[in-house]
């Protein structure tokens, strides 16, 4: 399966080109190896992250340590911003599904942009809205047959052709809310 998106960051699109380039030079780049965690649910917020390449998943753990995939983060997208906005711990854990590269936007840099750049703030709110809507869609799909959930996942990944994405069977099963890495052909929970 292949996936890509031109490296462009929607949340930075409205900034002047020079400012955008300055920020991307200023913010540290981090490599997140497949399976590694970018941040954990409950960690204090230190930064927001822009995904330059790779694929991340946002997951939530239940009290019984069951995991529920909440969202996929594709290249060009922002993650971690909600915790910086409300000054509360990160609400999810973000894990790399493949080797990924992120720009780390410190809390002070994020706050400054939110305060001084109205168009940036609007784009951040749009991004958070998109994450919320997708998480709600994934939750609504949880009771649908696995085939429908799989179609939703493939619909997210397939239109973004270009670079290769390697996902383990277990990752796909988790993303479509199945258990023990096995694709079930009845709705989960039944």
C-alpha cells in the first residue's frame, strides 16, 4: 500500500512564506521509529507536532488497558495542539505506525503564533475540528461490520498515493477496532 501527501502544512499555509520557512528551520526535527511513542496520554503538554513524513496513530486506553484507535495522523497534519490550548495533559497516546519525522513546535512558539497570527489560529481550530470529527466517525463505525470499517481505513490511506506505507496486520486490526489482531466479520462487541 502506498501513501503520501505533498509536504505542506495546512496550519502554516496562511503564514507569509518567509515566516513559514523561518519556523520550520527553528523547530527541532525528530525521528520517531515505528512502534515508538511521540507522547503519552496524561503527559503534561510540552509541544505540538507537525508530521513531515510517516504515519502516526492516536490511541486511548481504557481502564482495563484495552486500546482504542482514535485517529490517524497523516503527513502535513498537526497533533498535540489540544493539550496546549487547554493547558491540560495530552488526552491520547500517539504512536508511530511507520518511521516518522515530526517538527516539534514548543508550547511558547505555539502560544505566540496563536496570539499573533489570527489565520494560524483559525487553521489550528479547523485542524482540531477535523481530528474530532474523524474520532467521532471512527467511534460511530465501531459497531459496523469489519468490512465497512476496513473500507473507511482504506479510504483514508489510498487517496494519498506516492510513498509506501507498511502496516502490520495487528495495526490494521486495531485501527478497525478488532481484537487480538484478528479481523472479525461481526461487529466488535457482539
